[in-house]
C-alpha cells in the first residue's frame, strides 16, 4: 500500500463487516474470548446487505453490519458502534426484530430460536462502565428465570473498565481502541489485523 493512502481499521463501518464476511470464524473467536461459556458452532455469513461493501459517502443508511447463523441454528447479529447516536440499545433491538420479520417473510415456521446480539462499541451501553457486560430478558420477580427464546445481548465496550480481564482480552481491546497491532500481541489480534490489512488492499 502506498504511504499516502489512508488505512482503515477494524472498527471502520466498511472494514468490520468485510472482515467478518471473509472470515466468519473470527466472530466466533471474538465472542468466545470474552464470553467463553457461549458455545457457538461453525458460522456462515448471510450476504443480505451488499450495500455494506459500497462506500455511501452522500447517504447514511440504517443497516445491519453482520447477520449470521451457526450450525446449531442459533442466530447471531453483530454491530460495530464507532459513532455515538444515543440509541444503541434501540438500534440492536430493531435489528433483532427485523431479522425475525425477514425470516417470517421467507416462510420459516414459528419456533424458539436463540439469538445472540453482539455490540462492539466505543461508547458505553446502558451506562455500564465495564468493558464486558451482557443482558437478557428475565423475570423481575425471579431473576434466575428468563424466557427461553429471549435474545442475549453481549457488549464489548472497548473504552471501558478492564478490571478482571485477562492479558489476551485486554490486548484485543487495545487493538480496537488504537487500530495498531504491536509486535507482541495475542494470536487473535494478529489474525484480525492480518484480515484488516487484506481488506485494505482489496480493490473490490
């Protein structure tokens, strides 16, 4: 790449979906780095939003970054938030609903479908200062009970409090903040940065 060309990092609105579409297993690795109890099967991305890969300099559209499913039929939605809009929670709920409506339009039957919504954000969600948090619909009278088909919202707030995180987890958060891969970094950071480089050099 020429030195006068701008480099776009992983949090860029075009780079993130392009990288994950090229290498969907990276999304699985990111989720399991921070939420190891969530077991995800093999992923396949659905290219339902080709406008993600076309620069839209004069038009801002509301578009889902990544919509995918794993081999266990679990639905996974991922969104990169690099710009504050004041409606992160509402946006992700709309995406979950839109995905459900889209599947109904395709004639899929009603069934309990587990949905995981991942937000990677420069801004805190629900005023939570922690770097890693999660939410799910629960019974307020019995927090130990929740709806079987309620979506699970996973939040990676990469400017948040890193207390209690491992070195590998902190390393990837630093990469999200800076876009720079140091000489000594975790395997995941190196793998993601390699794909980011590939997207930056891809003329398509």
